[in-house]
C-alpha cells in the first residue's frame, strides 16, 4: 500500500488533532501512526477493512480451486480424500 507522507503522523499529533483525523478517515485517507519514529499502527476507513475481507475470501476460493485442479490433474484413478489433499496443501475447508 502506498502511503502519502502527509498521512504519517505521530501518536501525540493524532491525540491533539483527533477531529482532523476523523475527517481524513471520512474522506478515505489511511493514517499511519508513528511513535519514536517507528510505525505503530494504522487508522483506516471501514471501507478498507471491507476490501481486505473480500480479498481474503477470494484468496481462499483460489486455494480451493487450486486444490481441485491439482486433484483432477493428478488423478490416476486412485483418489485421495479431499480433506487429506487440503491438509497437504495447507488449505482449510472449514466454513468461517
């Protein structure tokens, strides 16, 4: 993620100007919080979290598709259980 240098702020500056921070969040900006010149965290609009959730769901779908493709491409007639393949590929089949 690219960060505008204007969106990098010290924790003390954020505390003093929290009203401005909320306005920036409402306008879609993401604020990086610094303490002792080290990134501490991020304040982000809810829309960013929603996008991240969607990406995670799609990533899991791609993993499942890859598992299915591997299973069909490597089939020699002797199939292994999907649970075993998922475990081998590190894919969770549990619904969250």
